[in-house]
C-alpha cells in the first residue's frame, strides 16, 4: 500500500496546488489554457523525445506487451462504441472518450509505481512506447478527421501530422534516434531534459485549475463518466489478466506487470488533447480524476493478489 501511495502523492499534491491557484485566481484567467498549451507544445514533446530516444523498439515483441496492447485496443474500441452509440458524442469527442477509457498513465504514475512495486521499469517503458507509436497517432487522426472540415486537404493534413503535431513528431523523432543507435550530445539533451521536467507538473497543474470550473453533470453525463472509469479501472486489468493467463500462458512477475500496467488510471494527456483541440474537457478531466482516485484501491488489490 505504501509503495502505491508514494506514487499517487505527488499527483494529488500538484493537482491540489493547481486547484488552489484556480480557485483563488492567483495566475490570471488564461493560466489554465497557457499551461495546457505549454505542456502540449514544448514540455511533453521534450519528455517524449528523450524517453523514446532511450527506448528499444524491439521490446514491443515480448508477449506481455502484446497482451497489454490487445487489452488496451479492446477497451479503446468499447469506449469508442459507447461514446458513439450510447452518448451520441461527435467523432472527435468519441476519440477522447475512448482515450479516457483505455490510455494508461504510463509516465508520471506508471514509472513511480513500476519502480516501487515492480522494481523494474522495462515493461512500463515498452507499454509507453506502444501507446505513443500506435495509439496516440490513432487518436489524433480521429480528432483531426472531425475538427478539420476541408475534405480536399484533410488527407494531406494527415500525412503532415508528424510535422504539425509536436507530440507525434517528437515521439517519431525519438524512435528514429533509438533505431539508429545515436548518442545525443549533452548540448542537445540538457535543454530538453529541463523542458521535459515541466511536462508532468504543468499538465497536472492545468488539470487542477480546471477542477474549479465545473457544472453539475446531468444523469447521462454521470453515466458516461461511470462507464469510462469502470472500463479503465476494472475491465482493462481483468481483460489483461484473462488474456495473459489463459491465452498467452503468462504467470508470476510477468503477469503481475501486465495487469498492474493495464490497471493504471487514465493519463492526463486525454485532458490536454481535449483542451488543445477546443473539445469538451469536463469528460476527460473527471475521468482522470476519478480513475486516479479509485485506482489507488484497485492497484493495491492487484498488488496483493498477484504480487
């Protein structure tokens, strides 16, 4: 319990500071949007580039990552269908809903939990690599197809996505560096390390500030949030367990790592993406918050049962 709690405590603290800053208007009316854009445009790409540059793309071939990927894709599809069929969201917000239901917080929570609970970060880095290489571009393409109405230039914009979108571009560049086996000089990595260090606190601070501006959700919205949180906290780790144990024959520490990573809460990237594209931010914001709070108990249960 203490190991999991130590991973959550910084998240709660920084989010609480952001809430206080928003509640008492300490940083001005535009601070939330500015912080979110800073995280999306500069800090998060820097962090992702350095992370991907040190990764090993070949690690994606291990069975545990395949199980993690299948469980994520299944829940992503379920979230997409639910957002479309049950809650009648527009296409861009369907992508955000699916992301909120399946995209795990592999960075600022996953890494601390991996260090303290798994005592090894190799699996969480491989899981993050899968998310950034395949799931992030998929989400951004789905959003772009909806928010960009010019059909004549739509596919051209899709091809230009790695150039125009700093998150995708930085991840792709980092993977290229890793694939080529390049060792970057300190003159390149030092400023990126400083910028990347601001990604998590900026995103969490903006998330906390957004909690001060919320309207009461109607019963339909409450049901949508409840379903997405249930998919993330309960369905995804259970599906990962079933696939890992009975379809792929995993056991012991390997199965524990897969289920624990699948049970991580929603990444705040869902809130940042919604904010960047001027979509409804209340759904990803609440899903991030609720899944983060509830996952303290669910991750502890996973650790007790499998660890």
